C-alpha cells in the first residue's frame, strides 16, 4: 500500500474533490476527504474565500502498477486504455488500443520488459510479493496457444524418432508453458538447460531408440565373412579358384560395399532445433 496526500483549493468543496480525483487518477469514492476550510458567505449571499480540502488516497499495488504503465505509455506517445483485474493468482493488467504493436515488441520482448519494471515498482519496499502480469490485446493467450501447439508437434517427432530436440532460448514464462504442455504428453520429458537469457528447453523421449550397426551382421566379433571363407574346403589346392568362386567373391564384395551405412538412415539436422515463431 502507498499513500498519496494533498490539499486542494477551489471555489467550492465539490470542485476541490473533483480536482483530487483527476490528479490521483481514480474515483472520488476511493479518496478520503477532510474539509479544512469552507467558503464563507459575504454580503448579499456571495461566497467569500475558497474551499480547502485535504485528500488522502490509499494506493494498492494494482493502482501503483496501473499508474506506472500509464506513465510509460504516455512517454511512448501511445493512445490506449489500461484495465486492471485482481484475482487469487495476482494482478492482471491489460493494455488495450489500436496502436499497441510497439508495446508488445518482437515475440513479446517489450511487453516482458514492461512487466518486469512494473513488478519491481509495485512490490518495492513491501515484504509481500504480488505477481503482476501485463498483457496487451490478448497477446499472452495467443502466444500460449502457439507454444502449446509447438510443444505437441515437437513431442510427436521426438517420440517417432527417439531423438532429443532443443528449442530456441525462451524466457521463464514461455518455458513454463512448454514444460506444462510436455508434462501432459506420454512418452516424452522436458528440462531446461543453459544460463539466462539463453536458457532453452530440451524435449527428450523416455524410451529412446537404440542405434544398431548394420555392418556387424550375424558375426558380432569379426563382422561379415567372405563367401569363400565360409565355403567348405575341397580336395584340390585351396588357392585355386574356379571362375564361379571368383564371381561369388565379386558379388559378395559388391553387396558389402553397397550395404547401407548407419548414417544413411539418420535424420539430417534437428527438425525443430531452431524455431522461428
């Protein structure tokens, strides 16, 4: 809570109260007034002197946050309105207007910066911290839907390929959305790696596929044997080979040479390694 106190002077008490409400940016019903001096009646019923009224306004954190944002928007020369809603999760402030694109910024970076500054200003000097969320024209919900859809697509690919996927750097708010979405998908898990502001979310399969070396074949110790090595020995000189045996050696070599290598089956790059939303 923060208190604003000021004495207003006007021709009448009603006018002094109206001046206080305008300066404090709130309704008269939220201000405590104390009449210090009333105008006196002179000859012929004319008022003499002026009214002096002391106005005291107890600001809540929502009021402080809203006033702070209004000051920012004024300096940015942005014509908009600010609505404030308080609930059990904290305070939600929504900025509404037709020229608010500059408030959001690239992927919400400007909006996040404003939210951080507002939270610092509203919670300054108070032990009780209140979470303040700043939104602009419903941007937060739209971004949340995009991230949840993205998490689902990546999780599906990770389950299919068994390969880990690393997303682009995200702020804590967006990382929480990804973690929450992945937690509801069976077969995948997520974690955050790195340091701010480059901290990323990594999505991995809980049942990764095992790589197999196809070149090992049926003989784990020595790999494939040549056909002539597996052929039974004949009575004649083993060093003498018939044209057929030479043809078999050639065929065996070609098969071995043309046999697919493990790297031929790997997916080139990480499909979602870098995401541009």
